[in-house]
């Protein structure tokens, strides 16, 4: 596992404003890592990811048997930040029965007829399950924050777009997360932090590789022009909603292997902190099992 003190630096500290410029997007997060060299760090990261994948598969089975907790992983990031790839690589060893991935796009007309949290409620993971939100209700304090005109088509009561309106949304999110946390959901939030330069490379690669054309959307270029607005909206959202029960992690994501290794490690660590156990067999049940065994053997 990665050292706790190193992971601690990725957490958005509750109650403190933050600037994303203070967070490194690259692979060399410390002097020690830089000295070790990129190849050595990459090699170690691959080993760690493998170890954590196996640990996650095991932990998930125990989570399922224990049936008291669920895990919600929220992945956010700019276009091309690597949300899909992270899900694929981190979750590849987990039993699909105990895991659910939900991707959220632009809300439909029907979804807009409800409050902004409605469509997320019904996809919260069940007890024993790991749920992954590929984008989430955080989009509702990002996209319309950057483009307030969007709110005009959303049938909202008067006052939308004001400071009080955004404050209320952050408050709703905090309350929503508190409710789920108090009822056994462990919420882990990840912002995959890429640099603007790296996004350009990834978008270009989508344009230059035929097999990747399908991933490209013209709106990716439009939104890129609002890069600084999005950074500011993310900073505010994370400041408003990072708390002990549902912390935000700013994950350096210019190198996919860095992001995947860190996310896997943080999830495994969070599950291993729970007092999970296989249900105990009662004396009564033990007698039943013994009887069934004897009956079957004497057939
Ligand atoms: P993708 O993740 O590439 O499938 O794109 C989904 C798109 O839906 C992204 O551009 C998101 O920003 C957008 N989206 C998701 N939720 C919302 C929301 N609540 N309001 C506006 N746009 C959203
Ligand atoms: Mg996209």
C-alpha cells in the first residue's frame, strides 16, 4: 500500500479553500519519487495496482457477505481525464454481481421535471455493493455554474443562478451525502486532475486515431475554452463539499498509471478500515447444518 502521509496530501482539507494550481498533475509527487526515476516508479505503480486489484476483489466479497456497508465511488474530471479507463482498470477483478457502474450525461427532459438529486437517489449502491458514479450530481454545480444560461430551460423557481441558489445546492449535496454516510455508505470522491496541455494531447489523439473518433465530441473543444471557469467551479465545489465523511481526493492524472494506482489504493484502504466480517453461524444454525450434512451423506 502507498504511505498514508503521501495519500493525505491528495485530500481536500475540510473548511479550507483550495487552488488547483497547488496540486501537481504529473508523476513525481515528491523528491523521493523524482530521485527514484520515472521507470522505477511506473514499475512499482504497476505492481501496486495489481496487488490492490486482488485485494479489492477479496474485500468486495467480504463487503457483500457483511451486508452492512456500501461504497460509493464518485469520479469527476474534465473531458479526457481518464474516468472510463480508471473504472476499467481498477474494477477489472471485481465480481460484477457486487458492483454497479452508472454513467451520467446531460439530464433528460423527464429528469429535469424532478429536483437535481432525484436521478442519483435510485442508483445509490445497495448494502454490500460497490457503486461507481462516472460523473454525478457534482455536474449540477459545474456545468450550469459555468454556463448559467442552461438553468433557464430547467423550470426552476425564481432565484436560480444567485449565490444563495448555489449555496443551497452545496448544502443539499452535503445533506444527501451525510444521510447516506450515516446509513452505512462510504463515499469516496475523486477529481482526476489533468493539465490543460495533457488534455490537448488526448483530444488530438482522439482526432488522429480512427478507432478513437467515436470518443470525440465537438463540445469537448467548446468546453475546453472555459477551462479556467471549470477549474474555479471545481475548486468551489470541492471546498464546499469535502468533509471527513465524504472527502475529495485530487488525483494527479496526466499519467494514467499514476491515477489508477492511487484510486485503487484509496478504495482498498477505505474498505479495509471497516470492521467487515462474515456472518457468524449461530448454535441453532450449526445444528441445522450438521443435520443436513448427515442426511445428505446417508443418501
Ligand atoms: P460523457 O461523459 O463524455 O458521456 O459526456 C457527458 C456530458 O454530459 C458531459 O459533457 C457532461 O458535462 C454532461 N452533463 C452531465 N451531467 C450534467 C448536468 N447535470 N448538466 C449539464 N450537463 C451535464
Ligand atoms: Mg465526452
